[in-house]
C-alpha cells in the first residue's frame, strides 16, 4: 500500500535488475514458511512485517539487496527489495522520485512487472514486487538470434508494455535484453514482461530538470542509449522507441547496431548514426520490416514514431503472412513453470 504521508521519503526504483526474478539456475521454493531462519537474512531484514517473511537472498546491487519472501497473507512468493543506507543518503534521493514510484505502482498490464506494495519499517523503506519465474532475453540471445516470427511476438508485447508505461508519464530509459523476462504461456508463445524501472523518469519533470541545470550524468546501458541521452536532450517515449529498435535489430541479427571497441566509440556510433542497414545483413526480411526498424533508430527523435501507439499501429500494418517467407529455425524451448 502507498501512504501519502510517507511518499516524500520514498527512494527511486534505482538499479533494479533481473536479480529480482527467478532464473533457471535459481529454482523457486515451495510457498511455505521455512522451518529454520537464516541468521544473516534476519539481520538484513530484522522487522519487515509479519506479512512478508524472507526466505533467501536472490540479488545484491549497488543500492539494494533483494530477497525472495513469502507473502503470508496470500501465501505467494514475492521479491522484496531493501534499500541500503548509501542509496538513501545520495543527494538525488531528495528529488521527486517518489512520484515515479507511485506511477509505477499504478501500472497494471500483463507485460509489465507488478509492484505490490511499498512500505517502511525501522530499517527503512522496501518495495514488494511480483516474482517472475523465467529466463531473461539476454540469456536466450546467447544461444542464437530469434526468428522473425519470434521477434514479431516480442515487438508487439514490448510495445504494449511501453504504451502502459508511457500513459503514466514515465519513460523507462533502460530497455535492453536483460530487462525483459520470458515465461511460458498457455498458447505456447513466450510471454514477455518488462522489468527494472531503476532509470525510469517522469518525462516532463526530467525536461524541467535538464533545462535548469548544466550538470548531467550518463545513466543507462550504452549500447541501447539514444543520442539525446548523451546530450542535453529531451527524454521521452521516443527515447524508449530508439532502444526498442536496437533490440529488434539485435534479436534478428545477433549483432548490436551501434558498437565499438570502447564506450567512446559506441557513443560516437550513436551520435553519428554509424550503423549498417539491417536489410544489408538480412536482405530477405519481410517487406516493411527493415524500414520500420531503421525508423525507430533514427538519430533525430522527430524522425522516429512519436508514440508507442503509432509504432504499434505501423508495425501491425505489416502483413503477418510475409513472415512465413523467412526460413524458420528450431524455436527456443518454452520454459515449463511446473517443472
């Protein structure tokens, strides 16, 4: 629950990572309370509430530790993020991040991770998230590039997630393969969930901040950052669409469109649009697919689709029958959540 009188003390969802989520190497526990407590866990979470009982630490980041916990009210596993003191003492913790946390908690969409609860105790604030059991897209890409049909399903789900996020006034600003979880679904098509709102910002508030200060910190994953993230540009829905275009390019080709031997070279590639057109790598892409992707990664935000809705409409206008013209390789095995 969100208490209005405590929102001003809320930190940002900073540095959320896939550590929140169960991967094949981190098998879930049965939803029953443990017989023996781990003392280190109890010291880290001394008095959360009787509702959330920590079971195991599943991740440690720069700003927080994440635990698998048992929600005793609903007898379900959740992800509990406990912020560390260093994160709470940062100067930017006094910004309006609490408004962003509140916005994320209002997003209700099947392709966006759910925030269940925000609260605090004597050890400070914590956030309760949905615990997703599956595999992140980065892990899948290590096996091979996806087929055009697999990418089609991913793009539609990713755009629907972005529509829900952007409707709250947020820009995600950290779209990358590691921030999409893939789980099984009843129809056999992988279900994708957008996670990690650690770099999300309110578009209008971010615009005001950038116009009022000369200081600027680079935050993001450099291969997926838009040119405006390297300059004092406006960050909004179009910034996320740029990253989605990079994702689509990489999922199809197995290559990052903007690359280099070091961070400076990668940044330069973004700023100068130094990229090989995707149809030169995959000349047999379905008609319209290549220009759609290249439009998303246009250097000028005004040359990209202006909203996720516009991007989705133009994508769905491509004939789905044309995807059958590509040679389909053996698909990824869909994870069985009951295994």
